C-alpha cells in the first residue's frame, strides 16, 4: 500500500507542478499579448511587476510624441459650425429661473484655469469632504488655479438645508438653487452648472463636470489640458468625454432608467457622453445654456446635457474613452495598478468613497516618483510640501 500511495503523491505532485507551469506560461503569454495592446486590457495587480522610475520616464516621452501626432491630426479636421442656430422666431420654453439659495459670485477670476463643478446630493457631506481633501483640493498643483464648486438643489428638510448653509459658510464652495433636489430633477442641476459658469466663471479655460462618487487623477488631467492650451488644439467648441455610441433606451418598466415611448421615441440614443465626468472648453457652457432655454425638459440628464444640448450647440464630442474606468467593480484594480499611470487613466467611478481615499494615496505616491525623475526637465507637478 505504502509505495502505491507514494506513487500517487508523486504523480499528483508532478501533475500539479505541470499544471502550475502551464498556468504561469499562459498568464505570461497573455501578459505579453496585453503588453502589445496596453490600453485595451489590464492584468491583475500581481501579474505585472512594479516598473522602474526610468520606465515611467520613457512612458512620459512616448506620450509626448503621441501627443504631437494627435495634435497634427486634430488640426486637420477642426472646422465645426453649429448646425442648429436658434432662429429669431423661436420662443424660450424652458427658462431656468430658479433663485439661488446659496451663491458664490466672486469665486472665479481671470487666473482660473479649471473650474470643477460636482453634482452632489444634499446629504452627501462626506463625499464632498473627501473630494475637498483629495483630488478636488486646489493646492494639489502649483501655479495653476483650480476652483471647485458643488451643485445642490433645495433639500427635503429644513435641518438638511441648515446643515448645507453651515457647510457653505465654512468652505464657500456650495451653490444651491431653489428646485427640489431629486433624481428626476438632475437635468435642472446640469443646466444650473452651465448657467453658473456662463454668469460667474466666464474666464475659466476649461470646465470639468463630475459626480460626487467619481475619482479624478487631477495631475494627468491638468497636464493634458495645459498641453492643449499650449498647442492650441481642441480649446474651443469642445466636450471631451467618454462617448456612448448606440446606447439603448431602457423600455423595461421595472428599471430606474425606464423611459416611455411618449417621453423619447427612438430605441437608441444618438452619441452622448457619460455624465460621470466630462470636460468643456471655455465657450461651451454658454452655448449649451442658451440652447437649453429652447428645449423641452427631459429628465435623462446625461443624454440631455452631453448629447442633445452639446450637439445643438455645435460642440465637437471628442472621444476620451481610454482615460475612463467606468465599471465601479474595476475601480480599485485599475487605479491601484502602476499601469494606470502608463495608461493615463484619469476618471474612475468608485464603489464607495473610502476607495477614493485609498486610490488618492496611491496616485500621490506615483506622482511623487514621477516628479523626482522629471522635475529638472519639466518643472514640478505636485507641491511636495502638502501633507497626505
Ligand atoms: C486679471 O485682472 C487684473 C485686474 O482685474 C489684471 O491686473 C490682470 O492683469 C489680469 N490678469 C490676466 C492674466 O489677465
Ligand atoms: C426649500 O424647500 C423647503 C421645503 O423643504 C421650502 O419650505 C422652502 O420654501 C424652499 N425654498 C427655500 C428658498 O428654502
Ligand atoms: C423638480 O423641481 C421642481 C421645481 O422645484 C418641482 O416642482 C418638481 O416637483 C421637482 N420634480 C421632482 C420629480 O422632484
């Protein structure tokens, strides 16, 4: 019996070893396939070793070259005109004339580079605090003026409205309008943002819209936007975003996103952007806001703002899909991976706000590594004095 058992173990051991070797080989070859198309797929954290600083530097240089090529390409097809001018006989049908409950009229100035407006629910004070402390903090980047605001409607209770007032007195980054803050009123919030920028932040070079559960690698974003400005590419008529192509209209009555045929007839939406995050050029908010006055209210805000209004305002929808991690389940995996830098991953939707804190720490580490390598040639991206 005994020798037999040993034989069984031996065979078992050999088989397991063989299996392991095959698995390792397969994962390696998968890895090398991925390496050829580094932007399409991601390995898990363990599969790809942490790269050296030198490697990141090379990635940076490669990216600059790609940007030059991109610049040439974009310049070639730059002619964009609004195809839907507002005629003089058209009547305003959707005046967005809610009063401000809270406003910050003097927030922007002519130095403002980026204005960030965040759609947030009244009760989400913790979400707002995390954004204030992490990627939305104006002190992250030296020599660049970033302004952050949160957009709210009227909360359902007096107590909540008082808390918001208190929060606003502390941070001065809250804008509140007097419409009922609800899911079906998100289109009002979208228009509110466009209107506010039109009236109080005309000078910002770029505008970023996000939701309060979104993470932004602000360092990469700013670098990208600065490059656009320096090379004067895609700096006007622009909505830069994750484009949805042929998104189906939900006809299932049980769904939160159910849309009846009376509300919207086609079964497929024309291209529009993920509302999670998009970037607008300085001129876009005004053009979109003006358009909104002539369009009937439609509660599906992502489509209404970044699809219908953007198209009618004659904006160019520029595909930025590779810079997004849309699935919350993949957020941690993608952003905690060193390769996220290489991919220039910028926007991610988190499952919860603790994940945003975690990812932010990691991003700061990455950026510091990069800085150490590039500060002599390029100047600093991050303020080393800030505390995490
Ligand atoms: C901003 O405005 C101030 C005064 O309003 C002016 O002195 C300054 O030159 C302006 N800066 C820029 C960059 O336009
Ligand atoms: C906001 O909503 C409350 C009810 O929650 C209502 O009493 C109030 O008039 C609304 N507007 C303002 C400006 O507070
Ligand atoms: C949207 O806001 C308007 C204005 O405050 C309000 O009359 C309406 O009931 C709100 N709709 C929903 C679905 O909350």
